[in-house]
């Protein structure tokens, strides 16, 4: 039974990223860059004012208050290359170019202007460079903007477009297929009888994994039948990654392992030292990748958070680091020391401390408490008793602004 880190290492070792493609930048969101990208143009492209106000020479303000004649006015978009002589002020608006010679800007709220708008009086001191955005202070031509493997989100897309980069080389995102298994499952429009449950793992796959995937294909539902499973797995050859929901454990009706081995798949692991989500099968055959995922939706969510998204990130070429924060437990917990335990929690600030409230239903079948949670709180292996007030690691849940 593998630890989280060991299982992720195995996944990374067995998988490789896809081929490079060139996409319009506006269509490249959630793709990884295939190459380094360098700054083409200084940004800002010219020194400009960060405020509506008055550009002046700092040396003219040795004694305050100081009245200066307003010798020019510059608005955003003005293409005039003007020179501000010593002893004068320039009326400037946000985004306007700074006239040559000026070395600071005074906010319009901090001055008095004569009734005829010909003079400005400065009463408070300013520092050299105040409210000036200098050419190249944010991005300097020739420097590396993004490393290969960087994931492109909204801010990165906007930055590329601001550089005039309208096409980018990226790694093709993987295609994903999946099936649902289980005699007990019922679907939309079907009545739910005694001992039956509504299937929701397909919807979980769709909503959770879409940022990592080029396509997500639903191959429907089968009962706990070995021959049906064999037939459905023929679709795996059409995808970079295939998911089997249910049948990953070792019960009488859990056929995933036996079917995969009969079809020539190499099973690299079938259990991980994680709860919920211990039964997890990872198997490959040539370029085909299959995960057998627990049918329990909470376990499926944990598997997607810790393992499936990791595999898709590898296939997508993302150079991704785990994002975790530290928080203080709000209650005592005990568990087996053999496993990492991931508790559903609510992360919040209390008296300037980051607290994780784990006072939720922690049953592996409690989907409602997962829906109310905004994080997974880690109680690591090697320890069985955790006290209120201890500091632990917390993974913000996808959909609350961050990815593990």
C-alpha cells in the first residue's frame, strides 16, 4: 500500500505529457506552455502617470508651499513627446505619458489650483518617482516571461495578449473517458428503490476534471458484470486516460483488477494509504492509462483531488506544485496511524488565526458534508492522536479558488 507521495511518483514515472500544438492564445486557457516565453516589449512601453495630477521636477519643491505655472496638459493616448522645463508643472491624467524632465507626480487631491487653471500650488512634500509607472518596470524586453510547463490562466492569457502574442505553443490536454459500474446505481429519470442510489460520479468527473481535459466522454453504465466490463474497456484505446467508477475494491462483485489483468494491463498499485479513498487502481498498457476509482462519491472526490488530477496534470505537461496552507484544528481527533486521513473542513479566520472547523459528518458516505466543506484537512500517517489547537496542513478544495 503506497503513500500519497509514492503513488504520485509512480504515476509521474509511468506517464508522459502529450504533443505540442499551437493554439490561439485566447483558446489556450488551462493549457501548459510547451516552451519558455520571453518578453517582446517593455511594459509599460513608456513612462506614464499612475494618477490624475501634476507632473513636476522634484528639485522645484525644495521649499513648500510652492506655486508653479501649468505649462501643458497631457491625456491618456496623447502621442506628443513634450519636455517639461524646470519651474513648471504639467497637468497629467492617469495613463498619460510623463513629459521629459518630470520626475514625480502629485495627486490632484494634494494641490490647490488657481481659479483660471494656470497655476498649481504644492503644499505637501513628495518623493522622487511618486506615482510614475516607469517604462519596463513590470516587464523588461528579453527577460523570461513564463517557463515551459506554466499553466495558462486568465492573468497569463491577458499578459500574453498585452505583449502581442496571439498564438502560443502548448501541450495538448488529454482526452478522458469513463464508465459507471454497480448494480445499485440509478440515473436521471429512473425510480430509486430500496437499496438503490442515484449515480453522481459521472457528474463529479465532468465538473472536477474538465479544466484538465480536452474532452470528457461518458460511456454509460454497466452492472457488476465481468463480461460487460471487458467490452466497455475497448473504449480505453480512444483516450489518454480512462476511469472506471466502482469495482476497485476486493469484494465478490469488484471485477476491475481481474479484468484489467486479463486484458494485459500492468497494475502498478491497487491501494493507497489514504482515507477516504484507499481502493484505487492504477494500470497501464502501452499508451493506455486506466484508474479504477472507488464508487463512493466522497472517496471519488478525494481520489480526483490527490491522484486523478495529478495524472492529468502530468499528461497535460503542467509543472504543478501542491498548494497547501497551515491551519489550527478546532477539535480533537483520533485515527489509525497507518493512513493519511483527509477530513472535510471549513477554513476561516478567527481572531487573526486561520482555523479549520472539522465539526462535520466525516462518514465516507456523507456527500452533504463534502458539499458544505471548503477544504480537506490532513491528519498524516505515523500519528493517531490529534489535539485541538494543533497546526495541520489543509488543502483548499477545488472550486474555492485553488487546486491542490
